C-alpha cells in the first residue's frame, strides 16, 4: 500500500509503442489526403476544359475568349495507396472535344489510368526489398505504413516495373559518356537455376568520367570469368559506343586480361595490388604472412617511382632465398602491377586497386545475405544495379580527380633484379 504507483499508472495511460501504430496526428493528416487529391484532380480538369466547374460561356463573350473543350461526365470511385495509407477518392470524368469534332475520355496526368499506388509507394516497396528484405518481410513491415495488407502480387508487380527500368539501362548508349578509366572485376553469387542452388559469376564494369565521378556501365551474369565471358561484356560496351579508355584496372584474372589485350592492346593496364597481395600469401606458410605483408606494403606504398623500383628489387632478392614461390608470383605480374607509377602521385591511391568495385560487391552481398539464394539468374545483376539506381549505394569521385587530364609518362619500372 505504501508503494508509489504513479509511474505505473502513467505507463498504463500512455500505452505500449506497439498498441497504436497510427496516432491522432497521423490519422488526422491521412483523413485530409482525400480532399487534397480530389482538389488537385478537379483543378487539373478545369485547366484542360479551360473553364472552372459549372462555368459557362456568356452570351456576349468575345469569339477569341475561352473555348469550352469538352464536358464533365460525373465521377468514379478509385482506391489509391500511398505513403499516407490507403484511401478512396472520387476521380472526375470528362469528354474532350478535338478540333475535328471527335471526343475522347479525359486522362489525368497526375493519376494514370488504372494506377492504384503512388510512385512514392512503389519506391518504398522496392527500397524495402533492396535493403535485403525478402518478399514476406516486405509485406509484413509495410502493412502498417499503408494501413492494410500488401499483397505478394503487389511486391511482384513493383519489381517488374524495376525490371523494365533495368532493361532500358542495360541498352542505353554510352557514346556521350566521357569515360577515361575502366575498372573491371567479378564476384560469385548463389542463384536458383533449374530448381537447384548454383554459383554464377557477376561481371561488373565501372567507369570513371573525366570529372572523376564513378559510374556503373554494365553488369552481366556469366558462368565464369573466362576470356569469352569477359569478351561478351566488353563487346557489348563497344557496341553501345564506349570510347577507348585511357587506363584499365583489373583483378588479374587471366581470361579478363586476354579479352582486354584482344580489344584494347595499347591501353595501359593496372593489376590490382590487393589481389596480388592475396596471391603472395597463398604461396607461403602462415607464419611468413606478416613479414610478406610488411615488405609488400613498403614496396607498393613507397613515395616515389624510384623507391618503388628499389624496394621491388629488394623484395625479390630476399624472397627468392626465403620462399621462392612468393618471388615468382611477384615476377609473374611484371610491370602491370606498377602501372600506377606512370601517373601523377595524387592518383596512385585510386589506381592501385579495384577497391571501387570490391566495395560494391561487399555492400551487395550484405544486402542479399537474408535471401541466401536469389530466385533466378537475372535477379542478381538487376538487384546489383537497382541498389545504385535507388540511391541505396552511392559512389563518390575518385581520389586525385583534379589531375585526370594529365597524360601518363612512358617511364616504367625496371624489371631487372
């Protein structure tokens, strides 16, 4: 009896957060949405008819005055779902008269024929799906936002609209894109193919414009990263008008390098230093990994071309004696591992690696982690593109973009060691 129950009563009066998803403010705003939409449509129709509702031409009105372009024809009820929830609105109807005397039904530009959801609602559904949420969770999460259940077919239809945008993006011309640098890399995803989980390669081409802005150019689902697979992607880029880039950055896959050599043999090529680092570690026992990494970083991140060259020679001399496969792996890369030294030092950070695409791969896989296996092969590439198109993933300019207009030198690393 002596206990103070004021706090408990306060909490009981306030209620749990999950007791009432839509409070009085939300309910009041949503109740006025109907009036706003109907007023918007009535105003649009009045402009199309060149007269307000119930307006008539006066007997003495000049011939060059407003012309009645048609007649109103009542209203029809329609349900509309938006971020404000689901509401029923009365859409005005009218018949418009053409110059030839024929009539046609008036169509609102704001509310398309058979439209049942606003574009913002579709974008919300697609964004929830792109955030790594499966269809069932999308429906459950958005039911309270829309004030009612979201059917599975609704989510599917929205996704088909995204597919239409994806098809148009995949075929867009590239002749006007001022691409000066091309970054190419692939990743593996699990998809459902013939009712079985199958691993497919997702080949990605990322371009860098003359102003330093990174832009996604192409994505392809392929069975692997063979020369033929990469050549198919590169031929598609060329067919869409992509001009020859000034620099190519790759992960070191043999098939990719062969495809590039056949198409652009004279373009400088930079092999990703991060991928080569992993290759070096794979050729040595684990107890030597830290020492190899330290020597490798001292070489790759040296301050000048001359210092890079000197540290490379020292690396080879040391590891030929200590672990020959490591030295052989470094020599295998040749001068392609050090192409970045031909460019201004301000660009070295962005040229040395294919990290620009690697970061996209990591973010993409993080988003699809909840789905484990994607429903089909076409979904993987489309989902990768949609994450960027929807703003879920953004890309910034490359480091050193201010000096992109400077031409590289002809000085290469001395491979004698």
